C-alpha cells in the first residue's frame, strides 16, 4: 500500500512485523531516494546535505522506525561515546540519584551511560566490569568499588578509570572525606549530650568506605573520652535476609540501649528508624538517629533525617570532568570533597536519664530538653 505524506513523499507501508529484521541505513536511503552516504550524513548532521534532503531522510527514518547503530557509529568516529558505570546495589537510593546526575552530565558532553550493577552483596563486580569492557566503553566510572588495584591496573592500561568512593592507585579518585563526615555526625550527637552512641553499617557499603566512617566515629568518641565498645557496633544484613535487622533490634531492646544511632547511610538510618518505631520508641524523644548521604528521601517531613550530605551532583560533575580531561590527555587529579552536616528533626538532646553524669548546669535546656 502506498501513501503520500505532507511533504509530498510517497511511502510504502513498511510497518515491521514480528520476526522481521531491524531497518538499516540502506533501507532509509532507499526509501528516501538517496545514497547510503547521504542518508548517514543527513542523520548525523554532517556534510553538505540540503534542508529538503535532510527532511526527507529524517521522515524516512521515522516511518521505518530506524535507530542508528551506536557501535557502528563509534567505529566510524574511531571513538566510543559510551561511558561504563558500575554501581553496587541499585536499591540504594544514593546510587540511583548519582546515576541520574551522571547521565545528565554525560549527555551534556555528548556521551551516553551504560549501567551495570554488582548486586546486593557486591559479589558481581568483576563480571560487571568485564561486561562493560566488552562494549568498548570510552571510560569506566566505578562507584564504591570493593576490589583491589590488581584488576584496575589491567583495565587502566587501555581504558580510563574514575573511582568514586575508592582511593586506589589507578585512574582518578573522586570522593568525600568519610572520616571527617563521620566525626561531624558523632560530634553533633555528643553536643546533644548523647554518650551511648551506636554505629550501624550495612552490606550496601563498600568495605573501605565503611572502615573510614567507623574510624571517624571512633575518633570523635575518643576525643570526647566516650566509650566506643564493640557492643555498640552493629550491622544490617543483606537485603534478602529476613533477620537482617536482628543486631539492631537486639541493641534497641537491651536494658542499656543507646540513646543515639549513627548509620553509615541514609537508607540504613531509615531502617533503624522503622525498627525503633515498631518497638514503640519515638524519634527523637527516645532515640536520635543520624544518617549519611542526604538522599532526597531524607528530607521528607515524616522522616526528616539529620544526615551528612554528599554533594551527589558535584560528584557526578567531577566524574564526567575527569573522563573528559583524561580523554584529552590530562593527568589524573584526585579530588576529596568536604562533607556538610544537615540538621533535621531526627536528632535532639539526650533524654534526662542519660545526662545524670553531668552537673545540673550542664543538662541541656531549650525546646528539645527533657
């Protein structure tokens, strides 16, 4: 069946049926009545192609449902326009937010992002990296990488590597000062007269990041001459473990339970908050909670989580800048960003019972005092 469009071009109804092959640039050229080279130039806005011819080629491509083959285009240009991105557990909202910002920054520089995940327990990193490399990506951006430098050395010899949250010796390292961030969180709770402060980790966190935040937690308590015993460290298990909150629940039900929790991520902090509410504890009246990330969900009024902010948009911008600099031959420049404390309603002065070790003059006063 033949029909004529508004531009006066006749088209055969070539709606693709199930099982038919995808339309090619040759099909577009034949339908538009031009050569393959002209069709390709028209769709890529290059060469001397008249407006009328370009419009006819674009119309033909639309009618056929043609999509340029990215791999073939990269071969023609002799450079990939794809950046590989490896994240850990995509159920972590921070990873989702970072990916959204990264895609925006990449698109502004003419690149696309190919995403791979390492899985909830981060065990799939090596396979995910191999899969990304098979697509001949121009660069790899790794979020909270947990492997060592050995694999990165073999990659870095032919592909640019940017690591966010991993300070290795290969490629460009970009991250946040996790030790300082953790100290800020604990110092905030100490200023509110909390003395039994627990630290909660989770499997979604890279071991190196977790270790840095534990170091900051302990350093703050040590400076205040406050105990940071092993009994105040607990861990949230894998996402598919029905007893993943067991150690947190046990600590919340103990006779001398902590009056405050510092969680290594916002999503973990919200899980602690949920567990506390199920046990009849009120936040922040009975328990203060501080997270780490400042993801969008943390500002929801029902949650209102005090947290350490990671500038996710800036991390994404610097990651793409590092890629562009590397492709242009500039040497790697590691960057360490400073965290900020965002105070919301989930943290408040410790209950009166926890301040009895202080003189009456030291007991907090004001709207949050008990």
